[in-house]
């Protein structure tokens, strides 16, 4: 008989109802997150109203909230992960239909979300719609061997096989944004890297084309 394939949305929902993540302040998580934040801060101000789309258990939500002058909202569709997020202003919602008015936030950010959604450009358009100016993406790099292997082994992570800088740049332009800067960097994965390897892996927190992650910063193009 014909084998029935699981619906992609159901696959993602099931995955994020039981996936195990390290605590947002675990030493490996900090080593993963802080260099990316340092790069973002070097390009744009992380203050004002910030939206963390696909905030999960709060790796970046909590760090944004620690910035002086930042008012942060986290959004995710997984109740399971939101229960683990220590931040106080959290909303359960869909990234393809963000429940906010146009231009509600100064910075709209996502980390490791786009390769899980069925409609990437719809999500990006929504992020641009609710942003007053900046949109920041943090996604896996398909040219990294570790990321490629992980994406092949875990069905819910399969979208990572299509994730690269050129695609993110094109999608940003398609959605009416101008790319400000980007970097491909790092060899520390927040959930899989052994802590003992941190001193050695920190040397890769620089621009390397085969790094594990892409950070791309875009800006809304003002309407004429």
C-alpha cells in the first residue's frame, strides 16, 4: 500500500512539543548567542521596542530584555517552549500572521525560525510589516558540514538544507527590504556542542563562509 507522509505542519508541531533545549543561560548557549549579539550591536541599536519571533525558550528574548532601554515581546506557536521562557511578555501566535499593528517595533528578530515555516516569504513580509526599521535573521548555513548533516538526519530540520546567505538576501529584497550587513560565523551549536570544546571553538567566532550560522540585518525601504 501507499505510505502516508506526515503533514509538514504536523511534523513541526510535534517536534516543538517535545524538543529538548538547554537552559537559556547554559554556558554553551551563552557562547553561541553572545558573539551573534555583539555583531548585531555593532550594526544597529538594540533598544526600543523589540519583537523576538519564534522566541522558543528565551535564548535571545532574555538577552534583549537585559539591554537598557529595550521593551521586549516574545512570540512563539509552541506552548511547550513558551512555558520554559523566563521572560514576562510572551504571546502564543503564528509567525505568518503576526498579531500586531504595522510598524509596532523598532527591531524584529528571528533565530532558527525560517527553515521551519512553510511560507518563508510570508513570514519575512510579516516581520517587515510590523517593523519600523530593522529586521534581523539568524539562520543555519547549509554549507557547514555539521549543519548539513543535522538537517538531513532530523526531519523537522530539513529546511536547513536550503538555508544560505544568497537566499536570505534575495528573500529580503523580494519583501521590500535593503540588506545592511551579514556575517556567516561560528562553530558552536547551542544544544549539541559539548562544553569541553568551547575554548577551542571560540576561535571560529569570526567571519568564515563555512560557519554554522548566518546573521543578516535588513532595513525597511521607506515608502515613496
